[in-house]
């Protein structure tokens, strides 16, 4: 619609979808959970925090297929520099690679990925489609993440 029909003066509706911002004063350990293009805003925060080296960084990133995973080279580079731990997930047809989790981000995967980390010392940023965001926030709370440590963005 916006590219084909909208003109100057067209009315649009805007919805706010979360509690998503980065407080530059925070020194913490971080968990980022991205679904699809939800990686875009998270990568900006990841890079900023990595440059300042103010805590550990963990990322769980899900896409429909291996081909839809973007910024993988940047993520590998951060991992090689020991700035980031990450887990890639593919929800569609898997390619058989051992470094990719086949399936959706769920409570079991999150629990394993943050094992050994005090959840009260993590701040989690979640960005993706609303059903994924809601499921991940719920799963994080069920494994003990305090609600006030969750930041999320839902896009429609």
C-alpha cells in the first residue's frame, strides 16, 4: 500500500509495539533474541555494547531458512574476537549443519543457552514477529528471568 497507493496527505496508523530502548548507562550481561529481520535493531545494540566491552553478549537468532540469516559474517567476526556467543536457529527446512538448531526458539533452548548465567544479571532484548516475541518473553519468565529485565519490540 505505502509504495503503490499512498500519496502526500494519506492517513496512516502507527502502533507502538514494545518497551525497546538501550540505556547507555547500563553495565550488565546481555541476551539478545532475534526473529527474522528483528536482528536489525539488535545488531546495532550488539555492536555498540561489544565496542564498549561492558558485559557478556549472547544472541539467539532465528530465521525461516539458512538463506534468510543475515549478518552472519559480522556475528562470526564478533565470536572469533570472543565478544559474542550465539546460536542460530532455522524454523523451516534444515540444511543438516550441526551449528544450526532446527526448530523454533523454545524454553529448553533458552534454558540451555543461558545455563550458568544468573538471569537476574541479564538484560534481554527480544525483537521479532509478535507471536515469537510473546513466546520468547513467556519462556524467559518461566525459566526465571525477571520481567523488569525484559526489553522487547514487536513489529507487524
